[in-house]
């Protein structure tokens, strides 16, 4: 394939490359009405600021602030018609969105009205989405990184034939739709998980007979126990000092709070761990972990919890974590992983945490938390139900990550013509 070599990017020879100013009807930054004049604000004209764009996805449907007709007349703001392109040029530079409603903007945003006989608006959106990292080569050096309208207008834009532009957009739209749908599914699954979890750990799904207790109604065949009554050890070293760090192949993994995931698992990439010497590990012997133990963050960021997997058997925890080892004759670890993630347990942690500048949880107070304890077989049943939802969330999350990486690769390849649209079948993406 013959190529046209732009300053930074190569394009196919049969694509035109033109300046933005040559393929649009209008481009202009906005302005902000004086904030000390009340009659300029809280009208019915949407007013876009950079954070509206950075928080939106591809399309912008609403704004946090609104101005009045007087605000519009007495400022440099202008009405950007719907289905235009909005580009941030101050501070957070290079973010783009397509406004699906007529809007005004502040001076940190350029409104761009494409000439649709030359360039498709959505193609231009995807182009500047791809081009975002390249803006750093053009920014004006000041207190904060800025672009100018002139820089934007003189930026190069590839112009494939319109039909090819539309096919590129169709492919990327398909991937975007999959990403949005998968993201929404994951959020729904998380809500389902949270509701199911809080019902199951209080026995409100399949039980009919309940009894009153100091923590509320629970099934008649459940017990109320203090955490210390079902634990073999609940421990945190008050200090953690003179630590000798060594290489991965000669040391013991050190578990830190930042390695705890929100799903109650620990990071499985050992390259993200630090390793302490075996001598150091032995010195802090009570922080050595066994498979099925739990680690709980008890200083600073409170309540992050994870179950210890087999590959971290023998690892040590830092002083910001507490080790919880449960009696396996009464406790099924996968159930307690779910219990420790529940709102019930998190509220108890909030109640016992110190109200100092840096919040902490003392072992003595953690031991005294009263919890509802189902029979062991019921614990297993509850854990099985919740792990089914967890597995579905994990599967969809991996698929989402895959689609995001695919989009990134497709965006680069399609925007530079390295992949031509006739080589991709839409059905293969779904």
C-alpha cells in the first residue's frame, strides 16, 4: 500500500489529508458569563464545561450548569448546534464529545460544526479520540497545558471517501455498543449481587421462622456469635520495622492493602508484590498467612477485605492489615468472604473505627463484633449461590477488558488505514 507520510502519522495514498479549517463550517471557542450577575445563570440554555465532557461518554446529553438568554448575549458564549463536536483545549486537553442537544460552552472548549459533505461528524470524533495523545506536541507551555483555536484549526485530518468514513464509524460504533452493553450488564449484576448478598446473610430468602436477637431478626436455627468465638486468631502487629526487601525468587510475598480487590480477592500478579527476606518473615511470625485466612485493612482506608489464596500461603501482611484466621469446623471461608463484603459487616466496622485523623480499627473491637452464623451446610449453599454471580461478573469483566483493548487497536488501525473496512465483517465483532 502506498502511503502519505504526515508529520506524525502515515495514511493511505488514496486518502486526502487536510487541515481541519478546510473541512468544517465553523469552529469557535465559547465564553463564560460573569458569575456575579445572577440573571445570567440558572436559565434553560445548557452550558458545557470541560468536566461535562470528561465525564461523558461519546455523546453529551446534559450539563451541570445553565445560562439565560441575557448570559448568552453578554458573553462570548454561542449556541453550538446539536450533533457538533466539542473539544477541550485548556487543562484537560483533547477530550471530545458529540453534543446531542444545542449547547453553549466556556472558553476551554471549541465547538466544531463539520461540513458533512466532506467529513462525517462521528468519523471526526473518532479521529480526535485517536489523536488525543498527539496534542502534547502542540500545546503552549504555560501554568497549565493549553491549545489554541489556531492550533486546532490547523491540525491535520485524514479524509477517506465518505462511504469509507461511514463504514469505519459503523465498525467502531458496534464495538462501543458492545462495551456500553457489557458495562451496563456488569453494573446490573453487581446490584443483583449486593441485594442477594444482604438478603442471604440475614436469612431472608428461604427461611420462614425467625427469632428476635440483639442484632435483629435471624432464622431460628442460626446463632449469634462474637467474631472472636469463631476465630483461631485475629491479629495485627502494632509496628512493622527494619524490613529487609529481597528479590522475588528469594523472598516471601508481602501483602499490602492496595493489593486487595473490591471483589474480595487478592492481586494475582506476583510482580506487583514486594518480597521480604525469610528472616524478616520469621520475625513477624504471627502475620504469616494460611490459605483461607482473611486480610482486612484497618488503618487509613478501612474495610478492604480479601481471602488468602493458595499461592499466597506463607505470605506476610503489613501493619495496616489485620489477619483473621477462622475455625474451619464452624466457618466456611467462601461464605465469610461474602459476609465480610456485606453492608452488615461494613456498618459494624464503621461503628467500631476510631474517629481520629487517621481512622483505625483495634483488634479488641473487631473481636467483639456480633454476627449471625448459619449452620455450616447453609454457609456452603449461600457461598455457592453468590459465587455463581461472582463468576458471571468476572466473565463479563474479562470480556469488557478484551473489547476495550480491541477498540484501542481498531481505532489506531482504522484511523490510519492500516486496516481497510472491507477486511472486517461487522458480525464478527458481535
